[in-house]
C-alpha cells in the first residue's frame, strides 16, 4: 500500500491533531485546514489523494466544500466527519458522490487507517485506468460514468486485470446492465485493441444460419450461397469476438464452438480448409449458465471452457449511488443530440429515479431519459416520466426513513457492545446525551419500556 497525501479539514484543533497523528504514524503525508474556506484554497493550490472534512464548520460546511471541489481537475475522494446526530446528512451526501463518512468521536485508530487505505487503493486504480488514451475508448461513455457506483469497483478491477491476457471471459448479468460495453472496454484496453471487435447476438440469428454467420461459408455450400463469405471469427482475427446471449445457442452449435475454443481452428461451411481462430473470446449471458448446464440446457464442457474468468455485472437497483450521475449523463447526451438546452433534472424527479427498481436496468433508464428529454422544457421534471414510475414517489419517502432508522439502530447496538453495556460510555461514543440514548433504546426495542437503566 503506497502512502497518500491527505488533507484534513476540521475546526476542532484537538480532533484534527488526533487524525493527523494517526495518519502520519501510518506513513501518510498530511496537510491541515481549520475550515472549509482554507481547505478549498489548499485544494486549488495542491493535489491531494484524499480529503477528510468535518460536516459542520463555520464559513463553509463539508458538503459545500465537497461540491466546490468537484469543479477542480481530478478532484480527490471525500470522507465526511460527522457526529452521531448528523449521520442522516452524511448518508444523503454519499448519494451526491461523497465516498464515505466517519463518525466522531473516533472508535479506534484502526477504523480510520482501514478506511483511508481502502479509498486510496480505489482512487489509484481509477487514476491508472484513466491514463488510457481517450481516442482508444471512442464509442464508450466516460469511465467515471461507465463504472459509476461502489458496486462497480470490483468489476472495473477485474476487467483491468483480465484485459492484459487472452483468457476467455464470461460476463453475466441481467439484460440492460451493459455487458457489451464492458466487453468493448476489455478489448480496448487489451493488447488486441488494434484488431477488430466483433459482436454477435446468438439469440438474433436463426439456428440454420448461425454456423455460417460465425464461421463463414464457401460458394454452393447451401441454397442461396452464390459466393464465398467470411464469418465473424475471420472478421475478428487478431482482435476480439463477443458472443452475446450465448445461452440461447443451440446444443448442436455449442459442440462446434467447443471445438473451436479447444483447437483454435475452424472450417467454413461447405469447405475443408482449416483456418486458425486468432481471436479472444468474450461470452455474455443473462442466464445462469451453471444452472443451465446442470439442467441439461447448456453443455457442461462448454460452460467450463467459457467460465475461465467470470465477471458479474450488478443490476441498476444495486447501483443506486450511481443513478444521479448516469441520469444526468443521459440528459446531456440526448439533449445535445436533439439540439436542446436543458439545465438538468429537477430534485423531485431525481428522487423518483433513485427510488424506482429498474427491472430493465441501464437500458431502461436511458430510454426513459430520452423520452423525458424530448418532452422537457428547461429541465427534466417528473411530469415527463411514465405514470408507472411516478407512482412510486410516496413509497420512496417511507423507505428512506426506514433505512436511516436501521442504520441508527445498528450504530447503537455496536456502541453498547463496545462498552460492555455501559450506557454512559456508549452515549459518549455516539456523541449524544445519555437521555437521548435511553429514548432510542426504548424506541428500537433494545430494552423494555420500564427499564430505566
């Protein structure tokens, strides 16, 4: 783990000094600022790997500092420092892009060190991938959009690690999660990027034409074959072939594909000349191919041959922290294509987007935003969404309250456990009064109503 340059923005001199001592003891370089204004000045003058900022400060709050830092080139990840009573605000800030939050008083130095190490590793990985020549990523969304959300951190890491090899990759995930985009990304950061990327949708090609589509055919091979034709494997020579929806491939065709993967050779339909399959294979399916093979619907030997390096794409409902950025990106994309000027998405409309379950994933989000952009004037509002999506707004308000209460209950249980049941010490650890703790214990059923101590 390489050490980082960390900026601590905290108006409490004692607590600021404690954080600095812990991080400097771990080998990090630390700078300090007494408030948000001073912190922003430092951010404009010097580049940092991470910022730890108090949430509540005079002159400029931690959230205001975070928002102001986003316009800088290569803004660092942010951690907000919050007292127990302001956890709700920190949770909201995470939805806006803050990386994490830290409660004070600090539980122990190890909590701080592990949080900082985790965020520094993720930030450095992102920087490494961002140095790729942008011209090589033509046709892909910006990387911060494509891999937006905490659930995509491992996906990006795995894709980067496998890209340098020729290993077969099996991408899983529901329809609309972006499997072809990920396959293109792996190709474009691989050593085969100068070769072609050829995508084949196995579900869209009739069974009697699939072999010819993949391997080509010779003249006269079948009725209508008036000339020889190159197949997709030949077209992808030196590059990458993506076999999308491979779970729909007929069993007879699966056997022929298995031979190609094993021997790296194939023949055109109606021909007898062996051709070398100099391609990297990336397969994708919205089915669980392991279960399909167990049920006899997919060849087990082909499944193992494809499943050398599996990557599972999360559904959009597991990437709620990315919905804001994805939605705004699609607004800009479609508004520019239509020649419209829109300021963004109204707050009530964004709340609806965050709350909806997205069965169609990113593809559904893009379609809904495209429709909204067509109808919008000035900014996208809830009025431009289909009725089925607008209807979930009331339920969303109730869900958010429940999530916050559950987080509060878990924090209280952890504090009681850490202090061996001493409520006075637990209240101090949480940064609340003993009386408030007593009320919360009763509210969450952690003690009986007549238990005063």
